[in-house]
C-alpha cells in the first residue's frame, strides 16, 4: 500500500502490538507526531498511547521500566540532536541490564546528514557501543521490515536496546510500503538448546556435591525460569543466592532463599556462598559487585556456569564447566537428569539461615531521624505481596537489596550494571503504565530523586499514580559513606542542603506531598498513598551518618564483608 514513512512507522509499531510510546516531540520527528494526532480518530483498540515526558532520559527509563515489568519491548521516542543524546543514559542503562527497548529518534533530512545541520547529531555513532543494533532507513519502504527486525533483535537471545534513527524527509516521503512478518535477523538466531552431554556432566557434579549452592542472576528473570529454579533448589535442598539483578527470581521468603550476595550482600549470604563446594551459576555475569575480588571468589568450589550469552562464560571467572543455554531450558534439563539420579529429595540442609525479623511494636523514633533499615522493612510489611518496587541508586538501593524481600521475578526493578541515579521514579511510571492495577512504589534517595523529579508532571498529567518514599539524608549518601570509610571523613561535594522541600515540590506539580516524623505517620502515609488517585511523595528524614551495611571493600573477597 502507498503511505508516508511516518504512517509506515506508526503502523509497524501497531502491528508489533505496541501499547504505549514514551516520548517528547521536536522539529524533525513532527511528521510522526502528526500521525499520533490523527490516530485519535481511530477505534481505541487501534491507537497507540503516547505518554509525554519532560525530558527524554525519563522516556528511556519509562520504556525500560515498562519492559522489565512485562518482558515486552518498551518504546521511547525523541527528536534529533539534544533529544536523541538525552536518550543515551537510558539506552546505556537498558543495555547493561539486558532490557529490551526500541528507541526511535528523528534525524535531519538525508541531504543534510554530515553537514552539521541544526540539531544534527550522529546518534548512530554515539550509541553503537550501547545497543544491540542501530538502523537508519534511507527510504520509507524500508521502515516496516526495519521495525520488525528491531523488535526481534531487542528480544532475541540476550535482550537489549535497538535504535532506529529516521530522517525527516524519509518520514515525509510517500512510497509503496509492504508489511511482512519476515525480519532480517542480522545476528544469530535463538539461543541453542542445552547440550545433552554437558547437562549430564553438570547433573553428575550436582548429585555428588556435598554442599551445592545456586546463584541466580537476571537471566532467570528474563527467561521466566523462576518455577524451574525453585524446583531445582527443592530437589537438591540447596540454598539459592542471587545477584542484584536476580533478586526476586526466588521468593525471598522461601526457606532456601538466602538473598543477595556481593559488595552489599548480606554477611550471611556471602558466608554461605563461600562455604559451598559447588556453585551452579545461572544467568549471572559474575561481575565485581557480585563476586568481590574475582580471583578470590570461591577458589575451592566447582563452578558450573550457564548463560545465554557465550561471551559471559569465562569472561570474569573461569568455570569448571560452562553451558550456553537459555536459563529455563537448562534448568528443565538439569531437573530431569537429577530426578533420575536422586530417588528422593535431600533432607539435610548444610547451611543455617538466620531469621531476620522485626517487631513492629518496637518501632519507636530514635532522635530526630528514622532508621532507613527499619523504614525499608516496614514498607515490606505494608505493601501487598504483588506490589512492584523500583529503587534509585545509592544507599537506598543497597538497603532495599538487603532488607526488602522480593517475592516475584518482575517485582523488584533497579539499575544494576550502570548504576543510574534518577532511574527509579521514571521506571516506576513505566511499570505502572504496564500494570495500572498493581501498587508501584519507588524507594528513593533525595539525590537520585532530584535528578528526574520533573517526571512528576508526567505522572499527574498522564494520570499514572505511584508512591515515592524518599529516604532523605540531605546527602549524596553512598559517596558520603565512602568518604567516611576510605577518605578520613573528608566530605567533598556531597552535602545537598535543605533545598528543595520535597512535599512542597510535589504539591507544586499537583501531587500529594507528605513529611513524616515517626513510623506510625509513615504507616498512615503509605496506606493513604496506595489508595490515592495521584502520585504521593513521602519525605522520610534519616540520619546522614547511617551507613548501608554490610559492605565489602573494593577488591576484597566475599568472606571479608564488613558488618559495621
């Protein structure tokens, strides 16, 4: 059929079942936005919702939050030049954490490319190292297949971001356009099935291990393999630790869950991992934040490493055995093999799990501040089991990793690999857009929340109500903690002062703003926020001296984690 490139782009997105696009218009993407305007005339089932952001970084984070909460592709859009470069931090965040987003940027007309035209940036060159692939259609007829291919690349094998950069005149030109279900896969196809011989070797090793342990990463969440993970753990009676990105893959109230390990993992989990004679690593990159000193990471343990990305096997730690496989398929195959080898479930647990409980009746205020640890544990008590929690980056993230139990694989959303401050609030809005019936809460630090607080305007105008709990110490808390521990308390550029007043800031946008002075006030505020039709920002004063512990010093082995 004959249509413009802009119409072809929007129709191709619709055929990919795109529900929402997060974006901000500008000069060279206007033809596409004109199509969005005309879509209002169509039946509701044929429309794509557009959510207007106030900064393109927010658009990328919202698309990322949507993708992590659903497993589907999140879509964001910008104009050229500064619009496109503002997407970069969000694209890099999605790349590091293997989140499937498709970013669409406008570009100057073809004849102007490379001539330093107004608002021209070589965005293809800028994002090549932080995307799975990039496209720049040179005529309208190419657009449908490019969109189809972009969505497949974003979700095939290890998920990740793809960029489509569309020149303005390509959007405007009319051409004969054909829509097809065929995509040109420019990279390898699906992850191969697990090699049977390697699986059986792993099964033998697991069956003969005295103290086996499972370390689950984000790959378990991506492949929807939580049920298989639980089945294997219960068959082996093996404890399950997770990386930060794997948090929630195993319900953390399960008796075999020991929580997150690594730099800010619990001392108990780090100790148990270090005591295992065999570790089955599923879908984790084994980064320095997970292993500590990688050369001293479990030196006496067999390590069986399963990952869908061959490049991760042996990249940081040489395994005893490795297997390129989707986590779900690998776990299924290992379970089948073990059921033959183990006639009945093991009964003896070789590890001791410490119960970390809290008496709510003893939550009295201690001086002018509330305890961040107690606040996070109280939030877990107050929030329903199905709630989705996002975090910012810094101490708030580490307190949540340690003290907020996650019960499902897409219920804890955080920036892991890039550690992006400002991620949590827009990610919460993206998750809420995907799941409007679920409570969504961003547990934030004051420094991170200030970076993307203008997304309050989007939350109000687009009617996306979430709850934000700010652990407010008026500091860049994690940097200050490092200053205390490693720089002789020489605080350099970390004190944020009294500005802004977050409740008043929230009210200025039309949200609800609340300052709490004790735990009972916090409980009431959270309960009210969960039933509110608009976003609520709850300001919780915590001490600038409170540390997120345990903490592993950079370069130290897991066993040397400091609890004070």
